[in-house]
C-alpha cells in the first residue's frame, strides 16, 4: 500500500467520507471552493460558454471575408481587425487552453492517484484570475479596445485595459498550469514513475512547461506594449499598429501547435479505453509527446527577435522545427493507428468521445503537416491565409479533442454521462466544419490571399478565392453550431439529477481515475492507492504487465 | 516514567516529502525567466537595429556605472548569505537561518534603493525613445519582482524562526533561494547588457 503525503493545506481537509461540494451548496461554496473537481468543472463550463461566443465572432468574420467588397458588417477596417484579433486571442486564452486546464484540474489528480491538486488555493486563485481577466478582455474588445488596430483608431485607454486584462488572464492560466504540472511531478503514488503516468497527465506536463515559458515571453510583450502605451504618446511598442505584430507569434505555428499537445493525451487515453488494450510502445508515445513540447516552442520566432527584413523561411531552425514537428505527430498518429487496427473488433460501435478524440487527433496532425507546406520557402505561404488555416486546424482540432475529453470524463467531474447521440452529432459536425473552415484557407494561401491585409489594402480576391471564402464561412458556422450543441448537452446533463447508479468505470478505463466512484468523494479515493505496476494499473489485476507496459502473457 | 517509555520508542520514520513547493517554484521561475529573456532579447535586437541605422540608443553619460557595479557585487554577496541560510536549516540551526535570510532581505532592500536612485539620477524620460521604454520596463519589472522576493524572504525567515522549517522540511527556504538566484542571474544580465554595454 502506498501512502501519499500531501502538503498540510491539501491534506487536512480531506476526508473520504465527505462528499464533493455541489452547486446546490450555494454561491459561497462556488466562490470559495478549492476542490479541484469543482474548479475543473467551472473552468470547463465557462470556457465552453466563451467558446460559443468566440466561434460566433469567427463566423461573423467569415461572412465579412466572403464578400469583402459588398458586405460591411463592421463599418470600418479597424473594427473588422478588432473582431479578427478577438477571434484569435479568445480562441487561445478563453477557450482552448482553459478547456484543457479545466479538464486537467479535474482529472489529473485522479489519474495520478492524488487526494488533491497541488496548491489548491493557488488553483482557485488561478481560476478566478482567469475568469476576471477573460471578462475584462471581452469587455475591452467590446468598448473599442482590443490589441490595437492598423489605423490607430481605437480607444487607447480601452486598448491599455485589454492588455492589462490579458496579462491577468495569462497569469491565471499560468497559476493553474503550475498546479497541474506540480501534481503530476510531485504527488504521484509509489510505483508510478514518469514513464507510467497516464498519457493525458503526461501531455499536460509537457504542454504545461512549454506554455509556462511561452506565457512568460507573452507577458513580456504585453507589459512592454502597456508601458509604452499608457499615459502618453507611445514611442514604438505601444503604437496601435504595432501591438498585434508583437504578439502574433502566439497565434501562429509553431507556438499554436503547442496548445494542441493535450489533444494527443486525450486521444491516448480514449483510444486505449476504447480498444481495451494496453497501448503498444508506450515509451515511444510519451517520447513523441515530449518531443512535441520542445519542437512547438515558438516564442523565439517572433519578429521582434529577428534581424530586420529576414524572412522566417530563411531560418534553418524554423524550417527544421516545422518538419520535425510534423514527423513527431505522424509517429504518434501511427502508434495510435496500429493500436486501433490491432483491436478493431474490441471497439464495436464507437462512443462520441472516441470519435471526437480521433477527429481532433487527425485535425491537429493535419495542422502540423500543413505547417510544413507553410515553412517551405518556394511555396511562399508565410503571411497568407495558410497561417489562418494552420491555426484553425490546430486550435479547433484541439477543441474537438477537448470536447471529447468532456464527454469521456463527464462521469468523474459531472457525475453524469452526456448524451452519446448528441455527442456523436456534435463531434461529426465539428470535424466536418473544421475541414470546411480550414482547408479553403490553405488553398487560398496558394492563390495568394493574404492575412487581413486583403481587406486593408482594398484587395479584391479572385472569384475562386471568394468561393473558397464562402465555404470557409459555412465551415465556421457549422463549427460554432456543433460546439454550441455540445455545450447545451453538457448544460442539460448538469441540470439533470445525479445518476445514483452510475458505475465507477462506465467505459472500462485503464487508469486510476476509474478506480474511484463517479463522482469521486472529497479526497478522491476512499483508501490509499495501491502500488502502481504499469501505465494501466486497472488492467494489472486482469493480466500482469511487464516493465515495458505490455502484458506478460 | 512516561518520559522513559518515550525514550525507548524507535525514532520516527523519515517522512518522504513530495517537495511540491520547490517544483511549483521552479515552474514559476521558468515563466519569469521567459519574461526577462524576451524583454532583454528585444532590447538587444532593437539596439542592434538602432545603432546600425546610425541613431542614438542611450545618450552617453545617462547611466553611471558605479552604482550598477556596487549593485552587482551586492547581489553576488547575497548569494553567499542565502546559501548560509540553506546550510543552517539543513543542520537545524534556525537562528542562523533567520539571520542569514534577514541579511539577504537587507541586501535586497539596498538593491531596490540603488535602482530607485538610478531612476532619479538617469534623467532619461521613459518616452524618449525605444531604449528608454525598454530600460524602464526591464529594470522596473526586476525591481517589482525584487520587492516581492524580499517580502517572501522575510516571511520565510519568520516562519523559520517559528519552527516551520527544519532539516526535515527545507522546502520554503529552498524555494526562496531558487527565486533569489534567478533574480541575481537576471540582474547580472541587466547589469552587463544595459548598464555596462548600454
């Protein structure tokens, strides 16, 4: 048997008999809770709510792009630019990253057999910083602020407010990331070496470390712009037409691919559960995800660091980074494919979360491959709509995987299963919508369509590009609609009373979160977690594992 | 009688500590390092570009070298006191650890004071050019963080004196030391890149 010594602050409140606080306990319990499942659930709900709004903004931007010469929804180029940047900023910091962190906050402590998350009060502080910051960021965009405009026509006070709120948002996400990563590194039970950590927990460690360093760099950019902007005429960094250019690296490959790393973790756990087999070559899978953490770090590729007038495609490291990232993703995908093909009979009728996990995995891998086209110099796709394509493939692919994670782990943090039929419909809608949204932009990039400069410069797209933009607009609406469907399904499930007979392990999972009740008690496990002997501890009673994670016989 | 029985008991087993605070602090340090690496890289890149165009970066005589050199030596010396605190708590000498941390805090306050003197003495308004904006952002951020770390050092020192840390639990001191060493490393970069080579 293993004993786990958690810090006093986490341990003293833990009682296996205590129940998880519920929303019925009142507003005060919501505001003051340090229970990681509750915090994770609030993160997931709020990020999905923001997701509906942000994807809606993306769809409206799609309408404008489809007929830039005849449709004038925004009234000015500056306002179009504000919406265009709000979509990017929102998708990363209000939707994708918090959705993953919400899932991780709720699930990772369970996966590693810990009675609580590390630094529970810091985790709560992180959530509330993010909530407050995200609300002000949206307000900043709404009151003519945002992250600058090309013609310097927004309200500079509102821009300063948006920048400050964005710093608060990122600090909140950073705090939550520290809590999740520390939980995996420091609170594992006996026998769970790092090469036996569940894939999702491992992917959060890798992504978390990459995010933290990138967040630091990003806050540096924001603080510099804020200092220059505030209170007087800006010199350079705070000039509105320069602000987004300094932070654009955060929303372009390779950095944008780092936000999708947890998608591989969710796919790993979901595929293993669905195939009911131990994942073959587990070490290679963990190594591949680890390599992605290094290869997708893109803070160094911002223009402020580059010698003047040097194109990034002339930088050998940048090109190699793009190619190696795609290779690592293909290796991981190949491993998953071999697991699925080898156990196809076990899958039967696929669950919604399995469809979503595989769809998200495919979209993110396509993002990595499309980025290879982007970084190859002769194709000249830098600063074209191919950048938007790679971003959408990566971020919405990650979003699909995140929604799949919500469906997969809902019994643990909601105490209820979500609707399989609605979920499957939402996943297929998200998959189809993502392809319709992102593929036309990739083709348009080859046809020479630029980033939003095509509007700024009065560029009239060719008729073929116009047609592609219409398809992309339809894709944006499908994505927004499918995501809203999944969100409503989750809300409807939350409104239902708890399923008293919900099984501890309704899917046949292999990792420790399925060894406790659904939902788990405060303290997570009624008894100390037994010594872990493989990456799939719940299969060990059925078939002992060897050191490399495969079954002994 | 009871005392004698207690003395016969076997020693308590060493409790394995998960070192959560140290791991969390190291992760936070990675983010802080990223923050300053970004700003200093922008400073160096912009300086190269400005000087390459034949323009003035920081006017000569703006930054006196002497206070910066003293600050740098102060920061280097503070590492010795911080290491003394770690050494002392590893041997359960709580009073020494407290004194060492207090000295570290005093050295930190003197560094803050010297930075404030720089701000007054430089006569280089923040909106002069890109150099001034970068200088005040980098040095100002370092000073703000230094204030936070000094408060943390005092807090940990008091907790040490109160018996919250010992050779069995050095996490608080090790964490503060980790941040402190990072602050000294960042100051070294600031001193050389901004104050010396301008």
